[in-house]
């Protein structure tokens, strides 16, 4: 299997992803002045925003245009789904095949490193504060819900009206009376004005709630609930028309093998890749790696499509397409000015060297 695909379920009640935690590791005599860490392999996290729209028709929808001039009233109860923004985040996973021990000489001044909880290298001889990832920002957004409660606003006159047509006429008159009352209060022409600003604000809010509830009897109610769906891919080669999941307007996101939905594809092509080495060259290079081993990631162009329409297009750094290099141990032996190195834990690449 060239590429590992992990499908995650809809994130309905899942807790918000905790921000990356880091751990400080000191190189001391007890651990032979060595700190164990792992280089990452790239996992691409595809996040799809899905909105569930629930439509509930009002009892007077047939009269919405006649009395209120509304032409797009909900005419039937139904549920459908909309596929929204597609995001792609680069996430690093510890590579068990690339775990190293960075060894400092006993004379080095207070050497230490920051690692993620999973053991990915963040910094050496420098304080490290993790940044909030795009994925964490996305998941912190509160689910969108446009639900409006259809509170009871049936007046005696409305209840006494015999037919639905007559009820619609009475309800429309109530709406216009509410609008007139609100306008009179705002312009100061009402007979009994609220005593102060706070009271006026409260009265206006109540009038608007009544108007909204009555209007819903004509226009209907639309409820929107936004959810997130994730797919994780660990690419080891190019991808062409890899099915991430399928989408249905009636069912939302369904599994990749469920023919009830339209496939959402990913195309991934390496645009920067380290040259392939034969086994002897690879073994020779591995033996030559000394000091702090880090990644020089490759790069890939990525496009996600549905119905030949591009939903996402961009580039990502891929550790698996790159190579590994080493920082010489002598860099860390200066007692007066110890070198500080910052890394990208997602890719294992060097971010900054401060001397």
C-alpha cells in the first residue's frame, strides 16, 4: 500500500483538539548527556466543513408573496447538506524508523531541548512556545446554528379566524401593526414611550421577536448546523484521483466506497523530491549522519476536486519526499555563546539558528 489513508468520523461532540504541548528535556549525567527524539513523517489532515440545512414550512407559506412580498418562502419540510470550505493542514507524526539520540559533551553549558509530547524536536538550547495550528483554530470555531424558535404568537383574533386564508390575513395585519409600533417608538411618536434607553431597547427586542415569529408562519424556518469531517493521509508517493470521501446532498459525507455520494478526489504530485539513492549510497549516507539529524522536506502540489470543480489547491512540504542531514556536534560546544536552534516539529526542518 503506497499511501496510508485514515478516515475520521464527523466531529459532532468531539472535544476541541488541545494545543500542542511541549516538554523540556535536559541533557545531564543521568541520561549520559543524551536526548532521544524522533523525526516526523508528514500526515496531511483534510478538514471538510459540512452544513446541515433543515427546512420547515410555515402554515401560511402559500400567502407569503401576497401579504409580505416574499417569493422564496419554504414550501416543504426537508433536510439537505452543503459542502463548505476544504482546509489542508500539515501534521507531523513520529517516525519510528527515524529516532535519534542527540549526545552533548559533558562540558557543554546546560544543554537542553524542547520536544512535543510525541517526541518531535522543537528547539535546542532555546525556550519554545508552540503556535496554535490551523486545525486547532478551525476546531475552536463554534458550530454555526441559525435556528429560530417559532414561539407562540397566536392572538385571540388569529385563533378565532376560521380558514387558513383568513388566519394568514390576520397574521399579516399583526406584522404590519408591530412594524408601525416599532417605528413610532423609534421616532418618538408613540403615545406611551419607554421611560429610558434600556426600557426602549427591551421593548424593541420584544417587538422584533414577535415580528420574526409571525413572519416565520409565512416564510418558514431554516436551521443551519455546521460540522467538520477529517481525513488523514500519509503520502509515500504521488496520488491521482485518490477518493477521500463521497458527498451527497441528501446524506452529507459518506464513506469512500458508498456509491450514494459523489466522490471527492485528491491529486498529489511531488514537485521537489530528493534524488533516490541506491542501497549502498543510502547506507553510506546514514552512517555519515552525525550530531543533530534533521529533515529537508520535499514539496508537493495538491488539488482536491468534486465534479471536476476544484475545492482546494495549494502546496505542502512532505518529509517523506525529502532527505536527512546533520548539524555538527561542534556547534554546541561553545560555552560562552551556545547555539540555539529552532525546528518545525511538523516537518523536522530547521526554522532558525541563532549564534
